[in-house]
């Protein structure tokens, strides 16, 4: 057995063990019960609520049906539950996050066993070996993971194969597992259409800070910028960007660099699309959405002035969703900009077009309906 966490359980009178796989970094469960197709959804739900993990030994497709049935029991709203009319937006947000966390904790209790090569020795199990290999890397021992995590991994694998169309650039981007997928990509239109700084005509160099899939670096390349440096601290993101830039024949135009925020030089244009919500992520996969205490946003603003060439601009892509939730005020954002020795040249806005904007059943609907995504053109004072 490797140094990875190990899950242990008793089965058929024997003590057994396997590698424990958790993207969230959760510890191996201590209580494990073997179940199969004979287990009712009610029984499975109650066991999971009590903290017992359920290792599935039945038909794989039935396991998916069981997970769906457990989810329905969680999502069913009791008649006595109080309506949230009197809650503030920030209270709604924190309650929503708590409910999401509790839901995930329960559903993550349903476990699936893997063979040495990520094959699943269950009836009607799909071949998930390539998807697991892409996300988790090679494995030379049996392992166990939650079915819910596996289904997310399979979905990410399909996104990677199919790709996401980016209408503003007339290209397709292929996100990797664990890298923020630009499904909501209206902000790319802002980058594609904003008036470039005049300095680019003589010093054609730009940085894309926190490149992720590389989509904004590709947008800068389409604007004819001769040298682009795209940075990210996450190896997964850099691998993803490298793959996309190769697909787009942009490898020679864009340099990828693993670093935290800025390269050790200056540019005429520096673009950054930091996580939009200043809250604690619940898993590594949420780091592209949640930015605790606005750390990346603050780091970008505080370092921007020193990395801009005289006459250069910084383009900050940011949603005001956090403002509508009460997690950050517009005054606080403007104060961050001012404290960093920066001034706002202009701001361009665009309305989101994702399905949740129209979903009135979403507890955060009011904030989503009011949301604007903006490109802030910044310069040194």
C-alpha cells in the first residue's frame, strides 16, 4: 500500500483495505457497511445521515438510482420549514452554502470500489479508466471513492472531450478536471471588444494572470498581441492551458509560466479574472469560484502597478455578485483599487446569460438577477 490514505472495512469475515481517493481531502470513513441492490433508499439515506459510509456491491446503474433517490429525500422541503423572506442576502448565502455542504456530506457516503487500473467490477459499470486517469493520475492498487465524486469526474471528462464553444472568439475550449470551465463566458466578449491601451502599438506584451484553461490568453492572441505570458500556480491549469493552446496553434505565441500571480517583468496590458466570491471554498475544485478574504483580487491589485509599463493598463474581470450578496461592497472594491495606487479609467458591463438568472426557485435568485460582470480598466495614478 502506498502512502495515500487507506480505507479499512470488514467484509465476509475478513478485514480489507484499499487506497482512499477524495478530491476534497476528506479522511477515510471509519464506519463502512457493505450494501447492494437489496438496500432500500430510505435505509441507505438514514445510514448516511448517521455517518455510515456505504460500499456498493450491486449493479452500478442501480447505485446511480439509489444516489438520486437519496438526493430527493434531502431536497424534499418539509412543510414546516420557514420561508426565508426575513433573511438578508448574506444570511441566505450562508444558509445556502451550509445546506449544500450538508447535502454533499450525506451523498458522499455512497462509495464505489475500483480495481488496480480504475476498472469497476460491478454489473453494468461503464469504462471510466480514462476519465479517472486524467483526473487522478496512475494508480497501481485498488481504490475506493464516492460515487458522487466519480459522476462529477465523468462529467468533466465529457466536457473535456466535447469542449465548450466560445462565441466571442469563434473557438472551442476543452477544460480539464479541476480547472474552471468557462461555461459562463460572457466576460470574454468584454476582453475581445475593449479598446486596447495605445502602448501596445509600440510594446506588444501582455500577461494573463491565473490563466486556467487559457481562454483569455487566446483572446489576447486574437487581438494581435505579439508576446503573451500566461501564469497559473496550479499544474492542472497549466496542463489544460497547454492542451488548449496546442489545439489552437498558439503555442509559439503564448508562454506558460507556473507562478503565483505575476512574472518577473512588466507588460503593457495585464488581464486577470480572479474568483468572484470572497468566501471559503469547500473543496479544491471550488478555488476558481471562491476567493477567501479576496486574497487573489487583493494580490492582483497590490502588484499591478509594479508590473505595468508606464502607460500600461490592467484589466480586471469581476462580477458584482458578491456585492448583491453582501459579501463585499462597491466602496470596499474602490478602496482596494485606490490603496494599490491605481485609478479607474473606465468600466464596461455585461449581463450574465446562464440559466440560473431565470430560476426563481434558486435561493440566490435575487442576487443572480441583479448581477453584472464588468471589465475594469485600471492604470497607475
